[in-house]
C-alpha cells in the first residue's frame, strides 16, 4: 500500500538463473500497473522460460510480496 509509505519511486530488478543457485542481472519488459487502494501490480515478460528472482524496492526499501 503506497499510501502508507509516502512519496517515492518504485524500482524492479530481475535476475535470471545461470547455474545451480547462480543468478545474474537481466533485462526484460516490465509493466507497473496502479490498482485501487494505492496498490501496484508488476507484470514481467521474460523472453524465455526459466527461473527468475525479482527484487522490488520503494524509496530504497525492499518490498516483500508474492
């Protein structure tokens, strides 16, 4: 809920798996959709099937989510 966090910017970093437990930064199309009640939905569009780790931050603080 962005309303409780105050003004700031959201950022997303994506890492793709290269080997067992090894991840490297990658780029891919990302869309950020505002939702009611000051929530946001982040949609990723990877170009290939794989395992990814996604880091989301707001005001330089990590955002936990699903």
